[in-house]
């Protein structure tokens, strides 16, 4: 039996690029025109966070993770790999964490919409994650059936969630909510590298930028906290 150190990521991906991207297309076929609600939900969540109504955005984000858990991993990817149900459980856990964040007491009205630059950054990040990632498929020549959108596909769902987290209150809670999206993006980048998808570095770049943004927001909030 070979030593575990001899294994490479490619040994765990037992399918080729066409199989994976066909799975992306099947997610659209699975929901039909209802898939158009995904980008709209992502944009609405971003608008709510920028407006300081983060409690309205959390259920939308949770629904995106829930649909990914059930549709993409539980129904589609499970036919391709035994890992599907496990990943569905991870995405379901993230949906529950987002809903549990609703239990936090609302922030005082005086601190809800005082960000300025932070609000602009959150809005721009949400817009870029929602529309920019959806354009990767068409821009690569694969056409609109391979456009990945929030709620249907895991990568944009994780990206949009990370983009909006700096607009949420609560230091360590933001870190907890960011853990699964960050881990997923790192895993997905490795997966896409094996499949020779040209945009895999973008996932690592987005994850790094989101982590830096969360750290800066956390430091700023700590510095602004009353002594």
C-alpha cells in the first residue's frame, strides 16, 4: 500500500473538467428559471447589509447555503462522488450558523449605518461577487449555461457571504461565520487547479482579500470600542 505522502490532489478527483462543468450546467437545469432568483437574492442581501439591515440579509445568505447543500451537493454531486453528502452537511452547518447569528441583539441605531467607506466596500464586494463570478463562464467561451450563481453553486455562495460579513456586527462571530466559506474557497481552488480551470487563483485572491478585510474591520471596531 502506498504511503499517504505519495498522494496528490489529482488522485482524489476521479473525473475530468467536462464532467464537473456539466454538473454546473445540471444545477441550472435542476431549478429552471428559478435560478434567476439566485443573483437577485445576492444583490438584495448586499443592499440590505449596506443599508444597515443585516438581520434581513442573514436569512437570504442562509437560504443560499441551504439550497447548495440540498441541490448541488445532496442531489447532484452525490451522484458523482461519495463526498457529496458530507459537503452537503458542511453547507447545511453554515446555513444554521447564519441563522443562529440572528439571535444577536440588534445594534443601536446610532451605530448601524455609520460605516461610510466600509459600507461602500461591502456593496462593491457583494456586487462584484454576484455579477463578476457569474460572468466567468460566458467570458471563458463556455456560454451562459455554465454561469455560476449564488444559491445554485458553492463558489459564488461562499464569495458573496465573505464579501458581506464585514458589514455584520460582532467580532468573533464574523470570524466563525467566515471559517467555512474560507475553507471551501481554498478547497475549491485546489479542485479547480486539478481540473485546469484558468480562474482558480481568483478564488485564493478573493479569499485572501476577504480575510484581510475582516481583520481590518475587526481591528477598527476594537479601536473604536469604548474603553
